[in-house]
């Protein structure tokens, strides 16, 4: 049995980001979560190295070389659900090459399924649930000093023949976190696919001004990882970071990837004013989407003046019945007004929609299709809801398909047969319906011309072309 004691301090820590196998929407951008944890470990004097599989067509032999050369005492691996297999392959490889190396898993997938993972994979030593900036260095210090593990927030571990899960803890003071750029170089990520397939200028990178989301949408797993509160960074310190990225790395554009940047209007206003007062002259976008009812003419005008040019808008359903069912209280008339206003002001808009929720009817999905057709979106993304572990939707699928998480074959979990459980419709019909929405939208010359008229740089053409190629691959895969 592995000895859960570290004989030296500080330690060499390798943080690994798995490959995005079978993920057609894979992109190469800095993993901010790993960056924040790595910077925290570095500030504790640990020697930190990051291994990102996105840089390699075949990462296994490269990882072997890194493990032999770096000889880490600790390996941390993060990942989403679609990276489960790659996470486990990485952990197995580390265990085979260096049986004494501690293996710690984290990230959204492991956070939700921590006990299941520890029960099934004996070579995984610990799981850190949620945010790891304090728990990860705290764990290494405890393992070196022999301190008790019971007080470490978010830690899940084997204890006296069982598995113990400590209470979760959410970091409220984001301004005290070390910046991810202490261990990440954003310029390393300029050759990959751009997140959201939208960029006006390069170099481009991602930043966050907040964490968390207070909403309770049943298809989202965010609450399971970050809780139901939203924590904000100080607008001045947030813009300090953007200015640092511009001065130190020559960054020309940032993507603010908050869960809901405009939820607190004053926060968004203060960020915009800070950018304007400093005359930053930097482009920025909101690719992850914001709520339509959290935008207004005055705020949009301020955002545009501050450099924002592209906004994702999460509407999900054109059916009031479905919006109520998934606990997304959204006024569709207000949403229409917002999209019209964004278009009038010249923003590139992307509408996010879902079709194929278990209880949807033909009438519901037709309402969503009609809603899409009625508005001047520049781009749309219509997805079949994915049952992310930790979401209410996952519980629904678990009860009907698997009964418990141990029975899930994660390699095939993403197939349409597994993620599409319908009470009123046929999955083949839903697939075809989604495809027809796409074709109707993107083959409309008015939509295309409106979209292209908002382009200002050749990089916009390049990033959108990347997305268009992925779109064609997706359509081929649904035949």
C-alpha cells in the first residue's frame, strides 16, 4: 500500500490536463483552473510543471518522457466528463511508471463522482472537490507534517477502510488568489481552435471576473462544483490583470468566461468604466453566454464603448413550458427585445438553445425553432441536453438508465443513445429536427450577410472558418 506521507517539502508537482478524445468541439486555450491551482502551489514554494495534452497528437509517449525527466512526487489531473477515459489513462500511466507518486484528481467530473472514482480506481489517492487553490497546497503540507486531513476543505480520501468526504468550502475572496499567468503562458495557446470559434484579434486569451452562478437550471452542473453563490473580483484588480496581459504578453483580446458576467449590473458597469478610463483599447467578448434579461440599452452601450463586440445569449427554449420545467425563469419577450437591441448596436450575437429534453413535445421544439427564426442572431448553437454529472438531469438519467454511477461506461456515455432519453419524441426525429434548424439558419443568405457585415479583421474569418468546418463534421456525424 502506498505511503501517504511526503518525505520532503516543497515538492515537484506535475499538473496534467487530459486530451479531449472524441470531442469534436475541442479547443486549445489555457486551463484557468489549473493555472490558479498551479500558481497557488508555486507561491508555496513547490516546483510546478503543467502538462497539457492539447499540444500533442499522441500525448502518451511525451508524458512518459516528462515523468521520467521531471520525477514528480505528486501528480494532479483535472478534467470534464468527456475527458474521463483520458484522466484514468494518465493516472494509470503515472502509477505504472512511479508507484510511489501521489495521484490527485480534481475538476468538475471528479468533484461530483469523487467517492465512485476512489472506490473503483485504487491507484487514485485523493480527490479534491471544487476549488483547489487552498486545498491542494494544504494537502501537501499536511502529508509532509503528518497533520490530520479531516479539516481540509473539499478533500475526499480513504480512511479506516472507507471513504471520507470533508465539507466543501468556496473561496469568496478571489482577489487574493495568485494569478494563473505565474505558471501559464497565454502565447502558447494561439495555434489551437479558439474558444467559441469567435475572435477579432490575436493574441487572445481568457479571464474571469467572477465565479459561480445563483440560478438553478436543471441541465447545469455548476452548482455541484461551485455552489449556488456568485463571488466577484474587484473590477479594478480584474482590469489590472487584463492590462498586465496586454503589457506583458501583447494580448489584444480577452474572452471573459464567467458563468454570468452581467448578473450584477454594477459589477459589469464598473469593469467597463475601468476599461474606458484606462483607454485600454482591447477587444473582448462573452463567449460563454449571459442571460437576456440581464442586458439593457445603457449597459450594452457601455460594453460596446469598452471594447465588447460579441455576446453569447443563453435562451435554451422557445417554449415557456420548458423554461419553467428546467427552472429557467426567462421572459421570452424580454429576450427578443435584447437580441434585437444587440443586433441594432452591432454586436455579434450567438444564441444558445436546447432541443431533446426528456419531457419535450413536438409543440415545444417547434416553438424553439420558430423563436430562432424570428430573431437576427448571427450564430446559433442547438444542442441535445447533456446529462452532466451533478445536474438534476443526470439524476434523471441515472435512475432510468444506470441506477448508479458505477454502472456507467464513460467511453460511450456521450453517444446519442445514452444522452437522449425522450418521453414523447423519437431520438432520430430530434436529431433530424436539430439538423434542419441549422440548415435553415445557415443557408439563409440574409443571416450570412448580416454576420459577415460585422467582421472587421481577417482573424474573424479565420476563427469562424474553424467553426464552420466543425459544423460540417457535426452534420455529417448526425446522418
